[in-house]
C-alpha cells in the first residue's frame, strides 16, 4: 500500500507531493485500502463487497492522469489493476487486440513488434491502455489516428454492483456497428465514475513503411500555427504536428542536450511509403517556408527520431528542471483550428502578466495545447495565480467555441468549468446517466460531476 | 399527412407497401398526427404538448431507414423535420458546419461545392444528415472517412419533456474533447429513442485533389474478399471498396446498361494527389492480380465515375427490376475482416438452399455487407423464408464475433437479435439509460429495446 499512500493518487511521480488549496492543483488523497485483484472475477467479487458495505471504489491504472482522477476524495477502496497484465486475443489479420488493465501502451507495442502492427495513441506517459480508455486519452498521434474514442472497439466493465458487462457484447469486434446505444463510447472518458474497465479491445494499425521526423523554427507563434492550419487544409496526412513555444524549446534543449533555435517550433512526423512521404514533406516544406519557417532539421533514422520524440515527451521534466525544487502543473484546452494563433498569443501574454513560468506545448493539429507551469508549492500566492490563470485559459477556450479540456479530462479540477462548458441541462442529463448506472455513487465519487 | 399515411414510415418508396407478419419485414404503421415544425422552438413547444398528454413522439427525416425505425407502433405524433432545412455556421477554415434536420447529404455537398470541402459519409440514399446521425449511418466511404460516430461533433437535441440540450455544449466544436460523458455519441445511433435531433455539427474534409474509380472481377468470392483484406493490410488508404456478387453485378448491368463480367466484383475508389493515387493504384492492382483478378476497368472522368457509383447506389432498384412486381428487403451484418470470405460463401449457399433471390453487396473494407432480397409480398411462405434466412445470417455474424447490424440499425427488426448480441446485462444498462433520459417512454417507443 505504501506507494499509494505516498501519493500515487496524484498521478506522475513528480507531482506526487503536490499540495494546494485550489481545485486545479491536486493534493494527495489516499484511499482507505488498496486491493490488487488478479482477474475479473476478483474485481467483481471485491466490487460486490464494496457494494454491500457502500464503500467508494477508485479504479487505478498507472496514475498518470493530471486532473486528480484517482484521488480518493471520499476514502474507500482503490482497485489497483497492475496485476492484470495479460495481452489477450491478438487478431493480426483483423487489426485488433484485447488487453487487460495492467498492460501499458509501451508493453503492447513491444509485444506487437514482430507483427508489423502497432497501437498509435500516445499520451506521452506510459499509461495503461484501460486507463487511457477510461480517460479518453489522446496525444501526439491523434491528428492522424484519432483518440481512444475512435480506437476502442469493446470494453469489459465491472459495474458498481459487481456485475460484468461487455459494452459491445462479449467477444464482439466488428470494425463498425449500429447495434443499439453506443455504450463503449459512454464508458470511454467516464473516468472511472461508471465502472471498472477490466478489458479493452483496441484497433491496431500497420506500422508505416517509412517514418521521418523534422523540426522547423518560426519567428512567431502566428507563423507556426498558420503553417499547421495550412498543412491540414492541404490534406497532408501528417502523423504528428507538435508546437513548442520558445520557453518550452529552451527547456527541452537544456534537458535533452539539443540545440534547436530558441523560437516557436514545430516537431513534425510523417508516415507512409517512401514516395508518399516525399510528397507530404514537399508540400509541408512549401507551406512552412512560405510562413518564414526555417529549413527542416531532419530525423530520418530511428535513433534520432526517438531522441526527438523523447525530448518532446520529456517536456514535463524539462520544464521542471528549469526551476529546481519546484513542482510542475499542466492544464490543457482545445479550440477550433482557426482560433489557435489568437488563443496562444493571448495565453502567452497572460503568463507574463501573471508572473508565471509557463511552457506551451501542444497537439496543434487538433487545436489542442497544454500550458505547463512550474511553481514553488510553498508559495501560496503563486499557487493562487496558477489557479486563476488556468481558469482564465479554460474560459478563453470556451469563449472561442472550444472545450476546457481536449485530453486531460475533468477529474476534480475542471468540474465547475464543465458546467460552464455544457450548461446545467446537459449536466442534469449526465447526472441522470451516472445515477442510472451507479445509483449509490460508489464509482470514483466526486469526479466529473460536482 | 397523406404522404405519411401512404407509408412513409416504412422507408424507401419501394417498400412503402410492404406488409408481413414477421418482424424483419416492416409493414406501414402510420402515426395519428404529423406535425411540421419550422424551428427548434416549435419542436420544443410541440414536444412539451406531447409530454403533457403523454403522446409518443416519432422523429422523421427522410424515411430512408430500413429497419422500421419511423413506424408509429404505438401511434402518436410524427415530427417531420423537412421544413427545418437551413445550413448554418459553415467554418471552412475549421472544417466544420452545422445543419438543421431537413438538410440532406446531397444538399450539403451541393452547398459546399465552391468551398473545396465535402462531407463524405454516404449511405446511398439522399438521407437527412440529422437522421443519419440518429441512425449512426455510414456507407461506401466509411472505410476511409469513418461513420457518423466519428464525424458528428455536436448535436442540438429536444428531449421528451421539450427541454433543449447541446450534447457537447452550445456552439462547441473543438476537434477533440475529454470534457465529461460523451453524450454526442450516445445520441448518435439512438434512433430517435432519446430525443429529437434538431441540429448537427459535422466534420468536413478537403475535396481530394484527384479521384479515380475502377472495377475488377474475380473468379470467386474468396479471391475478391482476400484482395480486400490484403489491400487494407498493405495500408492503402482506399476511399471505397465495394463488393458485388455475381447476382448483383448481373442486376446492375441490366438496370444501368453496363457490361461488366458476371462474376464477383470489386468497385474501388482512390482519393489523393496524382502521385499518391499512382502508388495506391499500383499496390492495389498488384494485389488483385495476385488473386487472379481482371485488369482494372477505369472510371477516371467524373461522368464515368458518377455513372459507376450511381449503378452501385441503384443496386436496390436493379435488384427489384429482376423480378417485376416484387418487393425488396435488405438486411446487413458486419464481421471482423478475416471472417468475410467464410460468411459470404455460407450466406450464398443459404440463399440457394432457401430458394431466395438474394443479392450480396457490401462495404467489405469494413467487414460489412448487405443481403438484398427480392420477394413476392403476397407469398407468405417466401416471406417466412426471408425472415428465417435473415435471422440465420445475423446469428452467423454473431457466431463470428460480429454484429447483427453494421449500419442499418436495430429499429423494430433486430430487437431480439440485439439481445442475443449484447446479452441481458447490457440490455439492462441500455434500458436504464433510456429510462433516465426518457422516463415516460415517449420517444419513438418500441424501437431498439423490446
């Protein structure tokens, strides 16, 4: 239990000890008990026990979520699913696989290495795939391959009363279906508040024949984001297009021993056959150059490419390293593509005015970006400024027809913002669904809905 | 009201007078009243009236559904939404548009003609887009562009009590979101049983630089379907790959004055730049030839291409024309790709054993196919054989990890099969969701759930 009480409920190791009064900075809220079931039957039996004693149930995958989703706000029993780590039912010819909740995305992709297939959804952290389903995760590849919403075909779920369902029916794995209510996509993104996901069936993809990555610098945020929008408008099937502002690239340079120009930057990746890559790259370079972008710095071989994306994924640690002794806090929003330059420019101004160390990095091909702040957790004033800034950022996104969270989810941190985003009548419908499936509010209580 | 009483509730004109005792062949079930609201406020006011008097509400778009979804099995008020036909809020730079429920897919694509954008989901019929959302429609382009599930970003819905919600919040249109329960995809495919869709926000795509279509014949079903699976495995981003068995191609030849060989056939379409097309086509031709397929017969110009796809979309009428005076009935299933050859071969044998005139045509890239039967509606024995055959086909798909419906939906016809597909515990969850959102069972009662 030690590792949970030590703060696993707060997510990444680096934020385990985060404390704060504000909702948006989550403090550790340990459960009363942690159980480690080894199979769905044990999950079901334990859920029945909790149900009988009306104990809250908090599903736990890898704890890499960022909105306090695994905090036991009402105490209760944490179901750590790490011991259920089997990869089941790989059907390479049908492009699907079923995994237990202890299987992470890296473990799956290692397992798939010899098959010519891969699972592309990549939120950065080596999260568990069932946890990624529970939180509707996405990440750098979503612009090409979609999010968990588009890639989960079926879920095995243990409900609060211990009953076991398969959202699309047991063993079902057609590539499309019109059979009844789409329960699968109701449970995807339900953040553990409707049930415990004990299996997920995922759509797989062929490993691209070729991949190349490139880095391109710009003189302004506007030029980088304009390029992104134009690349998508040109129909380039780009696999990754990540924006890093100059603060972020500076941190990445220092942390990962890179030497990219300290200016707004795009990290790009192209997947396809050799010929199709050539065409994608040519079109993209024409566009970036017409926006004053630098020549591409290439990462053609796997090693350089991995180093590039590791640097991108290490953004969190890179940001942290800029202010030793501090803690990091990340928030995300998503807006329609055309609003991106405006919101990023305004957000950077706000960071300066708020005297915050903020790094902007994001999946700009989806209109989604993160603001990654580094702060002194003992500085109550700074914590308060982070909170106010995050609220303003979310409301700025809402004012631009966007959402307060593109991929981190609601958890504890964005429950009020969710109300603002969807309005009271939608909240009532969401509450009625929650009440229908979990009438005693045992499943991860206090998350998503207030 | 005349046109409804004449049988609009049964879908396509050609089946308007279908009658039969079996569940799978739907007879006309007219509502008591038809109303033609002109705006969401009128829909809401009328729904409140129905709510007060506990009258069933049956939403009606174009009536092109195939599973009896608009039949007024308990009488009540049909809401024809044809007078709400405005295209609203086109955002070309964000690739999205919002439409009212009277707007059909062809009307939208005509409207978009000058913008370089299009909406690709194409079920064949010129269905209303909100109706397509309600039934989770898909069709020939789904293999490349997804179904309505992947392409609806937001819905305005009038609930049974007359309240109006926006499933993702009013005006929200980010390309992705993790904000709360995915209500949008709960309403997509709910077949009018949860609310009346009065607006849908759709994802648009850039019109491909080039399109070419081709036809290829094979000596066996297995060879055609093997080619399909291999084309997908090779990562060809094919836009359409449609299978027609020899019975279907014969009917299409006769109906549309074509002269393709009477054997299992693939209709294919490729979208992309000139260079990428060349590569897609070369890979595909290599694969089809290695499976003994004929040389491609090309449809490069728009006119020939349109003629080809019109022939494909006229399959229903072509089948009907083979037995003058008869009626057509279609059913669909979807299975994992690798099971396709087996299920199609078995199904063709079953058709012969059942002494039925059946045509097989399908979106084989998704593992989805239709069996289109032509029968004498006055022949009770033939009707019964159609019913038994359809049940066997669905159960064959279920036994192969598939679904009883890939795109037609459940409606009246497949309620029992849905129970078999998902099991009683999932049906209970679905029923609890229905009860939560429509506690008086006023919305399109008797559909999806028994």
